[in-house]
C-alpha cells in the first residue's frame, strides 16, 4: 500500500510538468500577440484560469480597438517607401 502513494506522487509531478509545458506553449504566443497589438502582455496570465482566460483574451482582441492600430508596427520597407514617395 505504501508503494501506491509514491506512484500517485509521481503522477502528480508528471501532471504538473505537463501543465507547465502547456502554459508555456499557450502563454508565449499570447504574450507576443498582446504586446504587438498594444495591450498589456500581462493579460496572458488570465490563461492560468482553467482555459477561460483564453476566451476572454480572444474576445478582447476581437471586439476592442487596438491601441497599436490595425496593423501594429509598420515594417522598415514600408517606411522607406513612404519616405521615397515624399510622404511622412
């Protein structure tokens, strides 16, 4: 019976490891998406709330005006083309 407790502790540690890997796989892209859109990347921590955070972040991104604008940052090529054409 004592061996069963050790096996359960091992499964708990394995579950926690897989949970951390899942949080990183989902969290890192959300961090960069939110930062690029002009929102606080700390909204990523909502993902820790049993998947409900992902839905909330998607709703925020879909239905709010992005602080960084529709396209985020402009690329260097676009900036050079604007300067070449005499734009700002």
